C-alpha cells in the first residue's frame, strides 16, 4: 500500500514537473520563475480550449482572467492625479503630475496603448498603471492611456478607430492646452498589439495634410506589424516560447479580424493570403529586410493564397503597418523600437527598423538578447523579472532624451 502511494505521488510529481518544465534558453534570466509563469499561462489556455471544445465558453472569455487578475483601480496619489475620462466617446485614463497647473511649464505628453493581442488587457492593469505613473513622475508628462474596445466583440477596425479618435481628440490645440501639454512634444507609444495600434495611428496622422499638431516620436515595444507572413524565422524559432507561442499570436490575429474559425485554420498553416495581400508581400519579405544572422538558417518561401475569400482586411495598412510604401515611411517621426530575441514578433520589429532606416528615419533599435515577448510588463511581484526593470529604465531614458 505504502509503495503504491509513493508510486502514485511520484507519478503526480513527474507529470507536474513535465507540465511545468518547458525548455527555456540558458541566457534567459530567472528561468524557473519564467517556467512557472508560463505554466500558468499555458494552463489557462488549455482550460480555455477545453471550455470552448465543450461549448461552455469562448476561448478569449477564459483568457480574460489574466486581465481581471491584474486589475487595479487607478487612483490619484500625492504625486499623480488620475482621472477616467472620455475622449470623443472613447474611454481613457489620464495621468497628470500633481503639481498645480498654471506654473507656465509645458509638459510632455504620451498617448499609450496597452497590449493583449487586441483581445485582452486594459490600461487598468497593475503593470500599465505603474508604467503610466513612472512616465508622469520621471518625464513630467501627461499620460493618456487608451481603453480601446476589444475583439472578438469588436473586430478590426474598431480597436484602431477607438485609438484614432482618442488621439485626434487629444491633439486638438485647446485640449492640449487644457492639460498644459506641449504640442511640440507629443509621443505615441504601446507594447505588442498596442505597438501595432501606435504604429498604425502614427502613419494615418502623418498622412493627413490638415493635421496641425504632429507627433514628435513613436515608441514601439515589441510591436505586431504584419499579418501576411506568420512563418518568419522568429515565428518558426520561437513557436513554443513562453508567454506568446505562435498558436496564441495566430489566434489573436484571426480574432482581430473575424470569429470565423476557418480563417484561423488557414492562418495556422500560413495559407491565408488573398490575391490582394499577395501583391504586398514585398513589404514583408524577410529574406530582404532581415539582417543575415536572422535569416541564415532559413529558406524563404512566400505564403500561399487561400482559396476562400473569408477575409480581405489583412491587406489593410491600419492592421499591418509594415504594408505601407517608402513614401509613407519617409513622413514618420523619430522612432524607438524594442525587440526581444525570444519572441515570435522579433522579425516584425526588425523589419520595420530596416525599412524605416532605409527611408531615412532616425530609429533607435534596442534589442534584448535575453528578452521574451511581454517582458516589459513583468514588473510586479510575484512575476517580476529584472530584465523588465532594465527595459523600462532604458525606454524612459530614451523618451527623456528625445521627447
Ligand atoms: C523575396 O525576396 C527574394 C530575394 O531575397 C525573392 O527571390 C522573392 O521573389 C521575394 N518574394 C516576394 C514575394 O517579394
Ligand atoms: C535551404 O535550401 C538549401 C539548398 O536548397 C538546402 O540545402 C537547405 O537544407 C535548406 N534549408 C532549410 C532549413 O530548409
Ligand atoms: C466561414 O468562412 C468559410 C469560408 O469562407 C465559409 O464557407 C463559412 O460559411 C463561414 N462561416 C461562417 C459562420 O460565417
Ligand atoms: C538620431 O537621433 C539621435 C538622438 O536620439 C542623435 O544623437 C543622432 O544624431 C540622430 N541621427 C541622425 C542621423 O539624425
């Protein structure tokens, strides 16, 4: 009896260890912490799959648990004044320095879009709230954190349009004045899907001839930039990497556009392109835009065309900012791009760096060899990583020097 119990216990332990253990590259710091964090994300994802299989819930409804777990009520404190407002019908959280207005000193302004694959996340999550407060106190900035509506209830272009309307509203001279924000020092920034929205809205605004207030910089943190090729070397190399495995990123992309599962199936095999989007593959050709070390081990093959016409919006530049021609890139402001080695989205960011630089844009590219997708928001106990603090510090320094 005893030995059977021991054997049972041993098997449970072995299975648990097997479940928690995921091969993580040696140069990632705090490996065990990342394994346990990843195990939590994977378990939730399996639970979500299971719930959906049984027809009980939608996958993303279960995944939303992450957002609720980290939810905070953004409150004013002795240094930062916080208010929930609506900009042209879009919910935003505005963070301002506490010091009285009317001192005459104009402030920097940063419009920030949170990540979460357009389906998850909120400005009101601990790590975003903390980052906004740091930007206020360390940069003397007004921070507008945009609470855009999420897919799948709100497919593309709704999240983009929410961001666009909030940014347009804030850039009106009288609104900027109300917040004592300097019209010459406005930035747009975001991480992951928020980086996608930031890049897309920056392009749209720079194209509008009667947009008076221009953005000074854009700062993109491991941004998602294109839906055409979901088999870039980084997608292949990091398909099982923690936090954002390829299947989850593909799932986010498909949910952004449509709830039709046949599109997800096509995207998983990288055979979802339309005749229209195939003509734009030249803008995301990684054999041209990636530096040699990244493409060396891979042979380029162009994604194939889907036989059905489920969804044409993948060719839309407001969803895939990498699809604009150089003539549009030339008009963009100074740019900061952060990429991580162990991230399916690494090559999206690196390709944008190449394309922007060849269009003559001043780009600061910070690449973290020890980084994984989502790193920068792991700043709070118990899932805090030291690399996240280094990233945040460096990002703030860049904004301080360039905004
Ligand atoms: C991608 O670039 C390679 C050259 O590196 C070229 O042979 C191929 O035709 C290009 N494909 C597309 C779709 O642009
Ligand atoms: C790429 O193509 C070359 C030449 O055809 C071949 O030797 C090599 O094995 C291919 N590499 C991969 C990763 O498929
Ligand atoms: C999903 O897309 C497929 C292929 O285009 C189509 O045949 C099917 O009717 C669609 N399903 C729904 C529920 O719209
Ligand atoms: C790019 O910006 C940096 C400051 O971030 C500056 O030092 C550098 O001279 C600029 N480069 C060009 C080519 O303008």
